[in-house]
């Protein structure tokens, strides 16, 4: 690669490397944000940190992204549809009644769906407004705070899910190790993160302040492996924007190298990110499909939230078909 080697303030969370290249100097908001890539393993992160993470996620994050301290009806509806899509991805892991932990519960829509299906669900959410809403509206058992401060006994859960949270953490490796400690010996961990290789978004929107780390399949797999977690399967969303990866703490019969250095990943990720341009993006159907989908979603939300009394009523209506299907299957 022709990129110049730079030093970093924060060592690489995967391999400990201190030699990086700069991928971007601006966030999607246009503010300064130095995003670097490790030249040894290809992990991408914000260096230095753009904010005090605890203050940001406790107080500012929801206001910044949702303009609300508690979810509005349209937010509940959107998150409810997302919850259904997440359930489809992990339905195979939910046979019988499971003890489930959902990390980053948000407004509680996914946790409420699993609870409605008969699972024993616990949650963790740092934003007090959203956490209180999920407790009051859906009767969920949610600890208000950060995952690093949560109190659960070792081997408490059959399934732990962490949807679009790991990229927000200051030390994703230690978070994965903590989640592993809460898993039963045959438990599963499901992690979903944005894909740094994605080209479905505008180039200037690739990096922003809220995402402290950026992963591709290889770097996520290897970071988890360092913490004793082994990939069972993974999915990439249709538009390439998200990675969903399922891990087990049980060692597979054939195990590869434990080295943190990932040959070629730095070059691969750099080439994709630096080669992503508006021209290339607009020569694909993705931006036009996204604009159409946003319009359709907006019209549907107005229709579906018009007579809603509260979030619970919205979700009960949205989840009714799935709950009925599962009730029939149990007979």
C-alpha cells in the first residue's frame, strides 16, 4: 500500500499494534474525526476518542440520533420491525425456553418480543430514558448502565445478543470476554455490527463519532477468538451493510491459527474504503432503492401509528402473527 504509516494514540484492540494508516479525517457530520486502520491486522477505530463514551451514551446519544429521550411511536414501530428481522436470524437458537440477555436493549422492542414468546429475558441499557421506558411499558428486567458494570453470575445465559453495540464500546475485546463469562457451557453469543467493507452508504457517511470501532468479518472473528469464542456461522445483510456472527465457547474440532496479525486484511479493507466513491455508488441501484424504501416506510409509519395508544399496543399488533404461529406450533 502507498499509504503513509502513522502512530496512534490508542493501541490496536486486536493485535496491540501501534502502526496505522489514516482512512479518514472527517465524520459524516463533517466534524473532525481521525479514523485509522491497523497495518498489522486491519482493525479500524477512531483515534483519538471523539468523546467521553459514558457521558455520550448516558445523556447525548439518543437525543443526537433520535431527537428524543424516550422512543416516539415511529421509533417503536421501526424497532419492532427490526426486532422481527433479528428474530428470523436467530430463530434456530431459540427452541424451548431460553435464558436470554440482550445487551443494549434500547427501547426494549426485541427483548419484549422474546419475552412474549416465553423466554426469560434480561437486558442492559445505558440510556436511562430508554431503559425506564422499556421497564415501564413492557415490564422488562433491565439493568440501567453499561455492560462493563452489569452484575450477572457466571454461566447465567443460554443466549446473549448484542446488536449494534460492540462498535460503540471503548474496549470491545474485554466486552466479548465478559459476555463469554455469562454464557452457559453450551450457550451462544450473537453479535451484529456494521460492516466496514460496506459501500451501500455514501462515502462521507462511512465513519462517525458514535462508532468507536469498525469491523469486517475477519477482524470480528479474530477478536472474538482471542477471547475464547469461536464462530459457528455468520450472515451479511443483503446490502452488505451489517455482519451478524454467532459464537460458541466450545472449541471446534479443527482450529486455525491464534495469531492476531491478519495478513492482507489491512490492504483489503483500505482498498475498499478508499476506493468507495459517490460515482461508483450511484452506478448501483442501492441509493435509489434506499430513497424509495424510506418514502414507503414514512407513509406506512403514519398509517400504522395514527391510532396507537402506546408502544405496547403497537408491538402487540405487530407481533401478533408471529406469536400466533408459534403458539400453534407448540400444540
